């Protein structure tokens, strides 16, 4: 709720039209989703590499 109020005040201050508000909201959502996806993918790759190394070390012993 607070974010929508902040966004509305920000849009009014910039004199944004309703179409611009929608465009900014969609662009921000896409950016957040993409950033989160890349972050999760990197974390999963790091975790997978650690598991592969552990498995290889266990097979050597």
C-alpha cells in the first residue's frame, strides 16, 4: 500500500500521464523479475558446482 502511494506521488510530481505510469510500472516489474531470476540462477549454479565438487571429492576417497 505504501509503495503505491509513493509511486502515485512520484508520478504526480513528474507530471506523468496514466499511460506513462503504466509503462513505468511494467518496466520496473520486468526489471525486478529479471534481476531476481538472474540472481537466483547464479546462486543455483554456485550451489550445483559446490555439490559436484563435493561428490567428486567423496568418490576420490
